[in-house]
């Protein structure tokens, strides 16, 4: 199977640590690249995150699968020389070192490419390689704060909240892999490598694009909308007879289908709700009206009826519900994890399929070298 994958034959040296950079390496590994993880003697900090089973944490399993590992002490001349030899025989080099560390270890991008013009270097940082914050450390949460994501997450009358998944780590890692893929295509055309750069900061700025544009158009500061949305209504969490469901309405046609399905046809022609802009202005009142209709049945019943009618709707479930989700099973989203030494049985594969087949997980995340 590995030889049929798009990146078969591509060699990657992955000297990143924590979550974002290693995830970029794992995307390339899942796509068939031969990825060797370079780890310091103290170990990748993600090994020791919670929960763990020995020297591998839940995070480490996810962001370092399909890789091999070698321990190298870059503080020693021997370690530096060993890495340089590995770089002579690879296509891609991934790092997330700060600029001062790159200089200290002799890994400045331009220097490496002078000797290896076909090398593709992928550098993932917290803030980017230029500007007043470029030397600052950063984590997913701190960059969610900086780029405004926290300020638009949470209930409208509550405090700013970190998004419940590491959207900047996984997002930046995905951008890193995407940039490397583009650089591989360019190298095929020109014979020359590239320096690919991305950061948590740039990823966060991209994720809040809508909010920036909305501010420029209106001059109104961004607000928290809870599970709702400042651009659409009705949109978000609604109460049914026995619990809650999430409903998304993106246009007038879907709004009409919603109203008819829940027995509230009167809302379609009500002056307060004629257009989406009207519905956004009167979102709270509209929510109460919709919930009057939803009170007749359970959330599960409504999800079935609404989706059959063409209205996007879902129950609000825990992530672990995916382990028994029939759609996840039908799409073979959860792949067997090839390691008998851990309680981990399945993990989500890449959200990509090639000719109907999802790239497999052939190697568990490595133990310490």
C-alpha cells in the first residue's frame, strides 16, 4: 500500500517537537513519505503530556505515527555532524526552532540550501520569522489570545474561551504540509528547492478573516456568539423535548424548510424574519419561536426529520461518540493502530482518500530511541 501513496520515495527529516510541527510531519508520513523524527536526549515534550502510557502520550501517538526516530544531541559536534549527513540524503527538512537556535545549531535555511539546492525546508514558528514578536515563544492558546480567536469564542455574556481543540497547532501543521507539497511540485518543474514558512500567528489571522472583514465593513467590534454565528440565523444550539440539537440555516430556502418541518410555517412570512439580515437582528426572539416547535419531539427525532427535509442538523455529542458512529464506520475514518503495547486501538486517519482508500497507519508512534 505504501508504494501506491502519493509521497512514496520522498525522504523527510522531521526535527520538530510538541504538536504543530510534528503534525505536519505526520501528514507527510500518512501520505507515504519516509519520515525520520529527530529527537533530543531529553525527549519531545509531547511525550509527557497527559494522558500517557509510558513514554508516549495521547498527543504523541497522534502527531508522530508512521515515523521512525533517532536521538541526536545537537549541542554536540557529533550530533551536528550526524544531522548534516542525514540532510545530504533527504528531500524535506522540517524544523520549529527559534531563529537563535537555528543559528546555534548551524541550521540556517540559506546556509543549508547553498550546499543542497534541491532541499525543501519547512519552518514552523510561533509568530513568523520577521517582526517584533518573531523571537517570542508561543503555544496554541497564547496565539488564540493574540489573534482574537478567544475573544469570539464562548457565550455572548461570558468570558473569552480557548477553542476546545488545538486549532492553531493542527492548522499550522496542515499549512506546513501543504506548503511542502507545493514545493515538491515546484521542484519537479524547476529542479530547485524552497524555504516554506508558516506560523501559529499567521494561521490564527487566517481563521479570523471573516471577523476582520466584518469590522472593516461596519466598524463594529467583533462579539462572541456562543454556538451561534454573527452572519447567519437561525444557527446554533436549540432546545428540544429531551435535550439540544444544533441547527444551521444558511439561506431563505433552508429557513422555509425548517419552519415547515417543525410546524411553524407562520415564521416564513413574519416581517421580523423575512431575510437573513432580519433574522440575525432578531436572533434571540427567533430562537424562542423555533424552540416552541421543537418542544414536541426529542433531539434525535428532529435530527432525522430535519436532515431528511434538507435542513442541516445534528445532536450535540461527545468526541468519543465517533468510536461508535455509523458514518465514521462507513467512511472507514477510524484506522487500526498497529501497536499491541498500548490500549489505543483506533485513531482517525487523514481526512483524505485516494481512489476510495484512506492512507493507512502502518507504524505506531515510536518509543524513545
